[in-house]
């Protein structure tokens, strides 16, 4: 009797195993068939916290799979039901259910391009991030101006101004704002070569001072080839104890600047008004690119102490105030003071 029961149990197990195998082969065959050829691309969003059943029903509604139940069972048998990653996906009706499942398990989400030009400050970067649909301006600025975030990233300031490296990035939507900020700072760390740190030390400068001066050079330079010359002017003035007297720093210190710098702005004290303070301002005024940083670390050899815009993107450089004033009359005033 016991032997018969054992044989019956084995038989049942074989039947179940055979049925399970048959079911799996059926599901596998289904999972290898796309909905349509040629395919139609669709943007599909898998929300954070969204379960497998809800996801399967959404895929079915979008016409990406033919059967939500079979997709759910297949994902569970394949032990991938708890591995789906939230995000936006470019899917197609020409993709098989297996391919769709694999894409969401691997997290191959749609990425959005974000380009940060050299010389952008935090406000401008926040606007670019918002325009790319990656975060709203306020949340980005809150993260970038958070002193705790600065300390976490070992930035010797209360904000990340100057350390969000100008570059082209690709981010998925829905990414935490802090992660975007951290990625940009990591890119700065990667760009700032070890030999640059050694060079800064040789110049008697901290990395923060280099970034600060580089941000000024970036804002003052229209023609890229002039960066080392512009940097040399500021180095020479600092060595002589002269004020930097650079308008971009003044502008940075003005709340709600309307685009028109006036004499009263030059005469009003702020920590960033280099017509009033000695030496460098307390921190960067924008994010300098690698070439501006390099220009500060390896400036041109010159005796220049002044420069003035020639209104064509380049500057006239002078070694004396007399020469500089003549250049101002020529290029800025059109000799009207003569």
C-alpha cells in the first residue's frame, strides 16, 4: 500500500512537472513573439513603486504586449518580477515581451541631454536643468546652495558655485536632484588633474582660490586664446597688491541685476565687489571650464596690469594706467573725451 502511494506521488509529481514544463514552453514561445512588425515606438513610464501587475496592465493598454497575465507569470517564473527599475523607456511594438522585460530589468531608461556651457552660474545652471525637464529651478538651487551638501562633497564653501563642471550630461527623468548635483561635482573632480593640485600648491594657491580666479577669467574672456593673458593680468595685480577691479564680480554681488552696471554698483560694498575689496572674492562667480582653470595655473608671462574690451571679443592689454586710459578712450569712448 505504501509502495503504491509512493508510486502515485511520483506520478503526480511527474504530471505536475510536465505541466509546468509545458506551461513554461508555452510562455517562452509567447514571450518571443512581438506584437507587430514593423514596430511603433512608444514612450513608456514605469513609476517608482509600481508593481508588476500594474506594469503589465499598462503595457497591455499601450499595445506593447498582448496579454498582461502571461507577462506577469513569465516575469515571475523568470524570477525578474522584483527587479524592474522605474524610469522612462523607449519601447516598440516590434520588441518581444522578453526584450521589454529585459530592458526594464536592466534599467535602460531614456536619457535627456543637458549641456552646461562654461561660465554659467548656479542660477543659469538651474534654468538649464529645468529646461531639460530634469528638476525645477528651486529644488536644484536648494541642493546647490545647501551648506551640508557642500560639506558632504568636501567643498570649502557654503554653496557649490564654481564646482558644477560645465559639460554635456545625460540624465534620466525622475533622478533625485542631489544625484544630478553630485554627478557634476564628480565631473569637476575628474577634470581637475592631480598635477593641477600640485601646480596650485607651487603657486601658493588653494584649489578654491584657483577655481575662484578661473571663474573670473572665464567671465572676462571672449576670445579663448586670450585666457592665459587675462589670467596673467590678474596674477600681476594680485602680486602688486592691486585690486582686481573686474565688473563680473561686481555683477555677481548685485541682487536682481538688470543687465546695466552703474557707477553706484562699483561704489557699493559687497564681498564680491573687487573695486572695494583686496584680493579675490570669497568664492567663484561661475563654473569655469578646464581651459580657464589651466590658464590660471599656467598664465602667460607678461607685465600687463590692465585690459579693455575692443568690442570685437578681444582685448587691448596695457602695462601702464596711461596706456590703459588711452585704450579706453579709443575702444570704449570713441575718443569723445579728447
